C-alpha cells in the first residue's frame, strides 16, 4: 500500500509559534496556566498539563502566576483583567488573529458597523467581536448576510480559517446592505493552502485519513473538502482510532492534517497504517 502525505499538512505558523511559547513558559516553572486550550489539539493540551500547565476557562480567583493567551486569542475584557491583576502574560495569539482584532477596533473607531464572517461559537470569533466598540454582527454565510439590516457604513473581516469563497459570498450581500463598504482580507493563507493540497490528494487516492482535533474547525473543513471528492474519508485524532477495515481494498491512502496537528501524531498515524498493511500481507 502506498501512503501519500499531503504537501501541506499539520502545524501552521501561528500554532507552531503558540506551542513553542507555551512549552518555553512551562519549562520556566512556577504557576502557569493557559486561558482556554492553547490550540485545538487535546494531545498537545495534555502534554502541557503533564508539565504542570493547567487550562483555565476564566481568570476567576487567579491573582498570581503566568497566564498564556491561546493561539485563537481571548476577548479584550479577559486581556484587560489579566493586566489589571498584574499577571505575567505570555501572548501567544496568532499574529493573523491579532490583525483581525485590530481591524475590528479600527473600523469601529471610524464609525463602521462591523460584520465578522465566521462561526459565532468559535473562541477566535468571540475574541475578535469583543474589540468592536459599536454594532457588530457575526454571519456564517452569504444567506445569513442577506438578512442583515441596512447600514450606512459596513466593515468586514473574517475568521482566519474561513474559505475565501464564503468571504466573497458575504461581501456580495453586504454590497446590497450598505452605501459604503470596507473589507479586510483576514483569512490566513495556511488554511487555503492546506485545503488545496487536500483536494489534490483526494483526487489521487482510494482513501483519505484526516488527522486533527475533533474541536478543530479547520480540520473539520479539511475532512469536508476531502469527502466531497473521496467518499472514503475518515477524520481521526490519534492513531489508535484508525480502523483496519477502512483500508480494505485500498492501494493508495492519503494522509493530511489540520493546522493544530503536531508532527508526532501524524508520524504515529503513518506508522499505524504501515503496521496494518504489514499485518494484512503477513
């Protein structure tokens, strides 16, 4: 069985930077926490916890120690609270996410009503929205944007993992909703590059294994993109979730991974595929 790894798979720049900062902070010792999971990889989060870095959902009664800001960023209120409490802050927010936050703030200051293209329940979007000082709307599609009220000035930004096509659909609708429109292209190239590589991969193989956290939006989108081309697409987090029957009659298997998936997990999955093939062929 031939195993083909997508040309672009695994950690993106922002995730690699955030995990590196988190592990460096963990090595320093002392009371260290992350505000929310550092990235959407339960396995990386567990490794950090084994090193003494605990995940907090809010700052609550924390009055001392080091707080690591996750790659998806946090709300402006949470960051202000950390500063007010004089906590040691390690800001691992992805620079692309930070730029989206800054654009929302500047648009609000300039009198624009803001439209954020993305998943309203995603922590990245919740953080981006918090930087608006006026009206702000979150829409997940062009159909949702079509239901927006009429506005004088509309500013648009996107969750960094959105597809460019979805951003285009929303912008097209916003053109009908306001007299002035300003758009910032805040989608990270890493998302598009991984999706394009996954599409190319799915066309070449008999089965696709997509690796990444089940809570990772960009990994779920990779699985969707692949399944539209190759119906034998399976999304897993770890090697032990790989089922031998998925590889029955498969001559070429493709492997790709989301932007929050570390290399060691990808390697373990490939090793498991090799072992299943070896067992099958005796």
